[in-house]
C-alpha cells in the first residue's frame, strides 16, 4: 500500500504515478481512474493506493501529487518502492555426490547449502550439532533482482563424524522467515580381515609319567604300560589359539616302545608325533630290521636246526665217561647241520670218538 498524507489541505484531486506512467487517480466526487493493465490488482482508498499482489515489476519510485481545491496549487512527494521476495527453502548437496551414510574416513567432504529466488538472496548459516561452522558464502543476482545463494563447508571425514548432523539455516528479508534443512553423516569403519596365512609354533614340554600299569605280553613276559602327558602350545598369528593337551601311551620293558618296533600311539587331542618321538620310532624300526637280518643269517647257517641227542647208557664209570665224551662230539656235529640218524652219525665220526683211558678203581 502506498499512502500519501495530505493533512488539512482541501483536495481536489490525488494521483499516483511511477517512471512508467499513471498508476491511479482519484478526483473528488468522481470514480477512480486506473489504467486497464492495473485494474485487476490496484485499488484506491482515499489518498492510499493498494496493490495486491505486488510484482517485482512494481518496484521503483512513486510520486504522489495533490491538487488544492481552492487555489489549484499542486503538492508532490516521492517514495521508493522496494519489492522483497522470500527465498525458497534451502537444499543440501554433497559435492561429488557420495552417499551421506557411506563416507570413508580420511576423505575430504564438501557440503553445499543452496537457496534460490530470494530478493535479495538469502542469508545462510551452517551448524554442526548446534555449533556454528564456518563456510564460504556466494550469491548471484539476475536482471530481475532475484538472487541465488550458496554456503559451502569443507572438512576431512573422521570416525568422530559418524552420526553427526549438519544443519543449514536460511533467512529472508523482513518480515524474516527462517527455513532449516539438515543431513546426518554415516562413516564406514574399517574392518579387520584375518590373515589367511597362519603361523603356528609348537612347543613340546618334557613328558611326565602320570601312571604305569604292568601287563603280560603274548610271550608271558611282564611288560609295563606307561602313560605320558605331552603339553603342546600352539600360537597362531594374528589370533592366539588355546593350548591343547594330549596323552601318549607307550608299552615296553624299561623303554618307551610297544612290542619290538617301538611304535608310539598318539591319542586324540595331540598334534602328531613330536621330534623326540619320531627319533624313537626310527631307532625302534632299525632295531627290528637288525633282529630280522640276524635271524635270517642264523637260520641259513642251521643254528636253529633240531639237535639229535644220543642216549648213551652205561653202567660202568668208564663207559659213562666215554659216552659223555662221545655225546659232546655228536652235539658238535649236529650243530654243523647234520640231520641224519644217530647211529650213522656215530659211525661217521668213529675215528674222532676215542674214549679216555679207563680209571682203575
């Protein structure tokens, strides 16, 4: 509304005009004169002119002219009309268009707050969880006086920014209207991938005899069953695995072997044979091999052939002595591989059998 204060002056006519021409004219006792282009939105009420709605094109300098009814003297006054337009609601964008909820720590992030079609351009402010944040403000005005504004803030993303809210506040001309928009950030935390290569270190402590049981072997000889506990520490990188405990059971006569071969039986819970146990297995196997070879050689030489015993019966001491001597010779020949009848063996060796002189009693 444009108002012209005439005071106590008797008015014959009041008119309003701008640099484009007449806006409205009111003569006492006559209807108001309004150009056809303005009739739909301009009204005259006494000395006041009401424009509704006001357009940007209405901006400019307006002149009020009053004609004195008695003297026909003119009085004028001017006023500048400034048209103000509230800006549109602000909008937040992220430069580079990354997703606000999938930000990587260590990256530079630029938040931009936009406001368009303000007359003048809007005033913008950044807040981080309610605290003012500095930014770079820019604006541009077109030929019609409309302004577009932006406020930019740049920072390096850290884990502390996860869940933080950035708010942009826009304010226009009087009467001031404030608009707000916010964005909540989400930061992706780095995850730890276990190393596929696991380094394992195994340490075997000295075996401790925890129990011994005497049993009989297949040959009837007593043997001793010994239980040993072996504690194995296993270290995995980067994680640490719990230690495992196993029991080794060995059976033998005064040694740690089972049977002849010296084989160690590892029960569940062990990591396998340790180095001392492997050495024991190798030594035991070598002993079995030596025994088998020695047996084969002895068999080949006839050491295990059945000996035939000659029963020499004599009632005299002299015959008894001679028989004993002869029997020794027969045993010697039997040990050399002879396997024939005793009489033939005796005849074959008759020249060697010479009884000792008889003792005269």
